[in-house]
């Protein structure tokens, strides 16, 4: 690829993100604004829409969202469940879980989907859940969420279930994340290790994509 093609790829990312923002319903746009203003910066809108589509494509009815203040993505998952099933949101921070609980309280009267928000580290809460009971797991936020969740993924997911890791390229780090070999920050290092671990796990088929700030998607065989 030449420089023009790389420039076009950057423009394509910008175009699809702006397009997704335009399509974002007012409830999600308001939630994004409120979260950003509180210091809980949200992920790309295009990424959130893709996660919602994955819920529908997989026919998921039981979803876990592990994150750190990832309000918009969590709400997108809730809407994609289309008044059925259950969504469990796990957030270890007080600020993040407050945002999610407030949003769930407002949404609960409008949906038949069971919404549960849990304030706990993934490493503590996920081992308590029933095995083979979930169709989709989405992971975001702090570095410690990723390995701890993947450690439980094979047990929690039903056959042909999927786990999606957002920000797999750790682009929010000041040094550039996974794409910069010199970046040895905690998140970038954790993501490199995670990508290797997931790709080498024979129970899963996986792919790494540049969507959003990097998605690592793994399918339980």
C-alpha cells in the first residue's frame, strides 16, 4: 500500500465514525455526552453499532458486558437484544457502575430484557456465574478486564458463543498502543499478550480487525 491508500484508510475511519454518530439515536447520543462530560470517555460509535449487529447476527439472548464506564456500548447491546434475554454489565469502578445503573433504571420500563449491573472486578465476579450459560461476552476498559475475562470465557460461553475484546490495539495510550513496538505501557503490553493467548487457544477461532480502536473477536468452536 502507498501513502495515498493509507491516507484513504484514515479518512474511511473518520467517515464511518461520523456516519455512525449521525445514526445514533438521541438516547445513545445523550448518554455519550453525559458520560464524556463526567470523564468516562466513550468508544467509537461505529464500534458500538457493530457490537449491536453481532448480537443480532449470533442470535444472542444472554450477554455479558465487562467494561470500565463503557456506557454507550452497553446500551447498544441492550437495545440489540430486542426486548428479550438478559444483559449483565460488570464494572469495577464506582463512577462507571453509577452511569450504567442510572441508564438501566431508565431503560427497564421500556424493555422486557433483564438488565443487571454488578460493581465488581471481572476476576471476582465472573467465576461465580453458571457455566455454558452465555452467548456473547464483550470486554472493554482497563487492562485487567481482558485476561481475567478470557480466563472464564471457555467455561461461560455456550458452544459457538463469541467473545469480543474492544480497544484491542490499545490506541488510547500516549505511546500509540500495540501498533508501536516501543509502547510498553500496561494496556499495550496486556493487549499484545492477550492477542497471542487468544490466537493460540485451540478452543477458539479468532480474528483481529481494525474496527473502532481494534477488535479481537473469538468464536468458541
